[in-house]
C-alpha cells in the first residue's frame, strides 16, 4: 500500500516540488498504513477521531482524491 501511495503522489504535477519531495520522503518512512473506506462522506465526529489518532503518531491522512490532511491544518 505504501509503495502505491508513493507512486500515486509522485505522478501528480506539483505546484511546490520541494513540498512534494518532503511528502514522498515522509511516505517512504511510514511504519504502517491503514486504509479507511466508506460509502458516504464521514461524519465530523469520525473525522475528528481519526485526526486525534494520527496527531500523536506524526501521521498523515489522505483524503479523497489527491488531497492530503496534516493534523492541525
């Protein structure tokens, strides 16, 4: 899964290439990847819970197509 994420984000044209390179490095150092798939958009409560889980892990959340959320943003 990690390799697929890395390839996916590497092929997207970047407006900020240094930031894209940092993202690719971050992806390459992930110890674990967990996929959460839903049929509908998730609730605000679930979104908040997911952020509370990834914050202390210095994690990333990939949201929908070509969107990344960083805890605190």
